C-alpha cells in the first residue's frame, strides 16, 4: 500500500473544498513549495480540479481515496492535536488525552476489534482491525509514538519508563455513556514499539444463538445442544473463527438459577453473570489441570473449558462429561472430521470418547456483503463492500453409528462415506447457501474455509 510510506500534511487540506476532492477523486497529501503531491485513481478528474501550482501524482485505489476523504475532518483534528501534543511543554495541556479519546471513539465507530499503533522505519502508523481485516487509518512522525505510548501506559497503569520489555495492561473509557474495556499489549521492536489495544466489546460476547447468523439447519442443531444434560460438545475452528462467541451464546441459554456453571479460561475476558469463572495463572500455580481437578469437586452441572490443548485436559474433560456433567470446549481443528483425528492424536481413550462426545460444531466467520451498496463501496462499509460477519458452520452429531466407528477405530474415510449417505452438510455447503441468499460471496467462503 503506497500511503504507508507517506507522511501526510493535513494542513494542506485547508485550501481545498472537501466535496470537490471527493467528486474529482483527488487526494492531496503535501505541498513542498513547488509541487502538490496527490494520490489519484483511473477515475480521477485532475483537469477539472484546479490546483494552484504544479502537481505530482501517484496512483492509489479509488476506494482508498474515498475512504480517506470520508472522514478527513477527524483526521485533520487528530493531526492538529498531535502537533499540539508534540510541541507542548505545558503539563496541563490535554492535547494527547483529546487525541487519544478521539482516536478510540473513531475506532469504535468503525467497529474495530483491535487498534494497532506501530513504529515503522520512518513513520508511525495506526491501523484498525475491522471484521477481521486491518485498515490503515493514520500516519504520523515517529517521535509522536513516544508521547502516545507514554500516555497509553499511564492510563493502563504501566511503567512509563519501560520500553525494553513487553507489558500487558488494561484501561476503561466511557464513550457515549457506554463503558468500554480495553486490553493493552506493548512490545519493543527494532524500529521502536508495537502497541495493540484490544476492544473488549461485551456486545459481541453477549449475542444470543439467534444473533449469531447461523443458517436455520445449523441453528436447530445448536438448539438441540442446549437440551443436553451431559456429554462433551466441541466447537472447532482456527483462531478468530468465532468459537468463543458460539460457546458463550450456548452457555447463556443454559444459564439458569438451577444450574451451576463453571468456566476455566486463559484468561477470563468477559464476565458472565451467575457463573463461576476461573482464570488460568501458571505463575501462581493455577494450571489448567489443577483448576480442572478442583472444579469437579465444586459440584458443577456445566463446565466450559476455554480450549483443549493436551491429552491430560482432554481426558479429564471426557471423564467429567461421563459423570453427569455437560462439558463445552473449543479445540483447534479445521473441520469436524479433522477434529476427530485431532482427538485421536491427543490419545483420547476411545471408549470414553465414543460414549462422551455428543456434537462437534466447526465454524468460520465470513464477511457479509454490505446491504447499503452491494459491494460498490460506501461510507457505511468504509469503502470495502463488506459489512459485519456471520458464521458458516457444520454440525457433526455423534450418533450411534459414528460412536461405534470411533470405538472400533474405523478410518475417517469410512466415517466420511457414512456421512455422505446421511446427507451431511459441510461448511462449504452452508457457505453456498449464504451465497445464494446474497449474504456473502463464493470467493469469501472458499477463502475462509481453506484458511
Ligand atoms: Zn457499502
């Protein structure tokens, strides 16, 4: 991306009519006294656009130009505040605080999940992750990163003088009367520092099963899971495929006064009312296994295990699910059949596995086509053509036949054959249904399923 290397002088926008810039698709970025440097695209009309002075132009994607110009007033404001903060010697000056709250407000408006603040060789950049993809938002001089970094460390109660070791912290901010929590990770790099701020958005984790955007057949299967009283239910997929959101939504449905629910997470990020949540803390000696063993003496009805990673945790989970508990857990695997082979690789006891395992949900998140512009690019979708994501999934119900296959150590190939005869719908099939309904695109489905 070309803009990455370019420092933009926002003060040069003063002399332009922003509406005209949008109409003629011209993005001026600096003036060196002789030349105006501008980004243009194939559809730009530089002739109609009357710049006083000489123009040096470079090509940039049309949607990038429009995205940049759509919120130029906020960028100009951020630029002014950054300059002020950089030059200020007054302790009472609030420019950096104002810069930061404006930045966070903008990130939230854009529905960002993470804010990346990074030093490059010459400049610092700020990028937002929206619907899984990073979007470049702001570029400034590298020296500003130090000021911004100190401020972030201060509000996260971290050691401001520490820049040689990674640190983790947290802070909260009120935006439009809604309290947002943020998790901060700082890491020294060869160019300076990389700071990532995770937006801990409760709204997402509070979604009900109905709100996850599952197809009807998947939704019905997930509803069946909430009727179980014992057994093991696994949700599989790579990192960022929405596993936790699905697990939490199932848990929410099960969360009633007459059930004791315990969760073991690494770490607990979202609070769930009425449940007992425990964070893994290896340093304190609170290992996953230690907690798991203790938890079983706490008389739970339902257990949520953040992630099954090794044979020990798997075998305890299996035993728990055979002794009157419903165990929900996530596991890293690409699809439902690969989940079975992963369980076998983890040396699951075949007898326990065949009797305990009830369901495997395997899922991904696909980008939804923007319903305001249908992929033509608009302000609502930040000129990407996509807005929000929904789940595509496959649900493998462990019926008597599959249970017997597992017990008898039958090859996965045979299970696959059996599923074919049963009309099993794969994740790709589910994705195709969503393509037909114009919810997403076929390219997106293949991209996420093969990721
Ligand atoms: Zn749109």
